[in-house]
């Protein structure tokens, strides 16, 4: 008997009841302020993932040994940001209720807010680890408080002072940098503060959000708001693996706009970051906690 064609991310074919991590796509880019297209990221990444090996020589781990369920893309309302966020929030609540870790593929960065709303209710002591080129701390942009340019400001509304670590930041309004000095742990230009962040976040519940434009556009041009002066792929990969060694209770990667890089290189970079993060999160279960 023929079976229906079901396309998943490479190596993410575990049944839901057996999975420890649940992937889901959030194809939303309606508040994008420059070049749109991130709504296509998760769909394109699924297809392109079959050009990637399941085995990571960096970690000596294989996605074939992981337990990850791909729940597919949400169908989000492009004309109503709050409704889209609510739908994301409901998906994350469902995943958390099943005692699984939600891993989102965006989408513009605003989608992180929906996930963090749900995760913060379950983990009141939630902390945020945020890699990005941009501060994302605007209180409003063009008259609205819900925007990819202000997502971390809205996250601060939830978690408050001292719980947000921002690394790689190299762009934003003067007022955003001034505001961050009193309210977040913002580290400019690179990821060198990662050991400091790791020490501060050890043992705490962490939501880990990576805006892929933290990479320099010379290696990652496929993003809506490119900002030169970023980190290399290797620097991001190593920091992402390290961050997934924390007590991560939810995470995402956002802001790949695959149509802006016809070479496919940016999508390939995003996929490799995704693979390495998933494998690090699964490492205690693949190797056993005594070997980690």
C-alpha cells in the first residue's frame, strides 16, 4: 500500500509520543521593516535539509539517534500579529503540556514573543539568551508595540530586569543602547561574553533565541536586515552548541529569508546550526547523562 508523502526536517521522524523535542514552523513576517521573506524559511529548510548529513563530526552525534518530532508549520494570520502570536502560544502550550521541548523555526523575530509567553508561564524564573545583530528593544515602531524591532522589549515586559542576555548586538537606536544599560545584559559586536553568560545562566531555565543575522552578511546574506560586522559561521555554531548545554526549556532560530540568497548558502548555514543545536539538546539522552 502506498503511503502519503510527508516531508520533515532530516532526521526528525520520531513519533510524537516518543519525541523529547518538537519542531514547529512559524511562517510570519508581517511586521518586517525592510525586506520580507522569512515566512518561507521553514518550508524551504525542510526540502533543503536532505542535502545535509544526519551525522555531526563536530559533536560525534547523529540525528538518527535523536528523538525529534516535526509538527509542521502553523497556519498564521498575516494581517493580525496578536492573533498569530496567540496561535504560536497555543502550539507551545500543547508541546509543554506533553513535557517536551518546543523548538521554533521562524519567521521574523516577533514570533519568539508568542513562544516566550507560554514558556514563561510554565517557568516563572525564565531567563533569555539572545543572539542578534540588532537590539530589538524599541518600545514602538511606526506606532505599534508589536514588531520584530521591539520583540525583546516585549519579552522584558514579561521577565523584567537582569534576566535577558544579549550578545552580538551591533545595531539599534541610541536610546535602545542607553535603555539596555539599566535593564538587560547587552554585549556588543561579538559573542565573547558567552562564558560570562553561561556562568550567570547555569541552572536557570533558559529560552534561547538566535536571530541568524548575528552572522556577518558575507557568510549569511539571506536575511531581511543585513548588518555588517557580524560573527562567522564557526563562531555562531560553537556558541550555539555551548548555549544548548544550559537548562534550555525552549528555543528558536529566526530571520532566514531564503529568497534573498539564491545560492542556498544561507539556508545551508541555518540548517547546520539547527542540526548542531538539536544534537546538543539531545546529547544527554543519546550518550547518557554520565557521559556528558
